[in-house]
C-alpha cells in the first residue's frame, strides 16, 4: 500500500505519503532539517509489514513548497496536524529524527491524549546559548552543505516544485536558532504523558549527552538509549538496529540498553 498527496496550507503545498500495513497501528515518521521523508527509506523496510506509516515532507523540504510563512517548529507542527486531520488519523505513535524529533516533542506535549508512543533520535528539546551546536548552526552556509552533501542537494532540486536551496538554508537557520515560543519545546516536554524513548548516537555532534540525560528526567515515562558506533543519523547509519528498537518499543515495551 502506498498513497501520496498534498494538502494546501498557508500558501504551501505539503506532501504526505502513506505506506506499510493498511490495517496496522499508525506510525508517523518525521525527517531531519534540510532532509526529506525519503531519508527514512532504509528503516521503513523494517517497519512496513507491521505499521501503517505516515510520512510528511516538512514545508520547503522534499516535495513540499515553503509557502508564504516563516519556517518554525510551530508551523511544522501545524502542517503535520493538518495532514493528520485530513487523513482522519486520531491516535498514532511517532518516530522523529532531529528536527522531526523536535516537532514530535511539541506534538506529544500538545496532544497527550492522541500520541500513544514517542521515539526521537538526535533531537534537542531546548537551545541554550552555550549549547555545542549554536556556533555550528550560526556558521552554516548553503555552500558548505552543498559541498558536504551534494547528492542530497541534487535530490532536493529534482523533487521540489520550487527549488531554491540558498533560500531554504537561510529560512532553516532562523528556525534552528529560534529561542521563542515558536521554536524548541523547552519546559513543555514535561507535559508529555506517553511512554517515550530517546535515542542518541554515541558520537552525535549536535545533541549533547548531558542534554539527553537531562531530558530523560523531564518526561514521566522515559527511557534513554545510546546507540554505539553511530553519530547524528543513526537511522541511516544502522537502520536495521534502529528499526528493531522501534519495533520492540512499540510492540513489547522491551528496551535494549546494552549492545
């Protein structure tokens, strides 16, 4: 089963994709910044037989256009909520990577009665002025990203109806450094009520170990697992392992914390 489509919202076309087991429990998969829903492909093959998978390209990313509003985590949340409403999906679990995980925290805090399980990977919950990632985010340019990830940028240009990578990077940098209420969830993570699994690659250069450990203390029912021999994008570096952990957490409450 695979169904794709768009919804129109705030001047933008937001792309969504349904796949997997049409009778399975809904699982929302959300990608990282400057990425696209396709980045979940390697992990999806370990989930599609069991779950009804929902993927969304964030505004301006992948096949979605930016529209005429600023990119914020609050706007991403609004877009995803609109897709879920259009698809008539009331109860769901979430796996979110990086920016997708940040949106996942916001969704789970805002809708504790709807989010059944929450899993995030490499996802910050706040941005302190002395955070290790701030200098990196401030210095990032489109040219730097294109030099490091040329294939990803070419794929973006091939997929997006209105490709403008330089503009996208400038919009996303504002989002990444947003310390207002439209940005990171901050203390609202304390409103998350569902069982939660925080994942972090042991060599993640963006999401500090100390921040992951502190976040674990803020959510009532929360587990934390460090994934060995991986960095920020563990779901791409080790999709079979991460896929197995997602399956275990959703289906049996089993959390493997040693490898």
